[in-house]
C-alpha cells in the first residue's frame, strides 16, 4: 500500500481546481458569443424572408411590365381603369363615396 503524503494530495487538488478554472474561463468567454450567435441567426432568418418577399415583388413587377409591353388586353384594361376610357356604345359609371354618416353618441345620464 502506497503512502500518500499531504503534498501529493494537495498537488492533485490544485491541478483539478486549475482544470475546473480553465473550463469555467472558456465558458465565460464563449457564453456571450452563443447569445450573439442566436440573435444573429434570428436576424438572418428575418432578413432572408424580407429578401424573398422583395424578390417575389420584383418578379411580379417584371411580369406586369412584360404584360404591358406585349399583351394588348393588359394595355386595354389599364387604359380603362386609369384613364376611364371606353369603347363605342359603352357607358362609364363612376361611384362617388358620400359623406360619412355620423355615429350617434350615447346619451349622458
């Protein structure tokens, strides 16, 4: 049976404490980075969704411009809507919104 003196035990305890301290030091260093990484992933997902929506809108506008350049029916529809144009023997009716009706206030008792 080996006799362990106090210095051997204390040395082993010190080594174990140094290892634990190093592990804690590394954890403290990287803890803020993990939170920053999580926030950046959320922001990246939001920005990717915004880019996807912008690309869809751009594609829709490109299709609309192409239709205006090459489709006679689209040109006619836009002329009817924006310029109030009509064909011969057609009548255009414009509906004008009337004044808003006041809402009755409850009587004060």
